[in-house]
């Protein structure tokens, strides 16, 4: 698992509104771990974006976002 264990907890606390990664395999080489993170971020209402695939879970709105890079 490559992403920080605190990332899902920070998402739930509203520390950031969207996550940005170069590509899904940069989040975690294990697809199951990446899927769990995606599920947790989506549950917290956090958008997930990659440079390679644009929006994964969709935009959260037109206003400026606080981002977490992972």
C-alpha cells in the first residue's frame, strides 16, 4: 500500500475535497488497495482525479477545491 493510512481519515474530516494522482497505479500497485481507497474517498464525498484518466468519481463542483496529492 503506497498511500498514507491517514488519507481516508483526513478525507472524512474534510481536510481536502479532491485527490489528484498521476495515474491509478501511482496510488497503489495493488488494484484492491486502490479500490478500497476509492470507495472510502467516495463515501467521504471526495472527488478522485488522475492526470491520465481525468475524473474518476466526478467533479465536486465549480468552486476552488482543496487538494490532496497522492
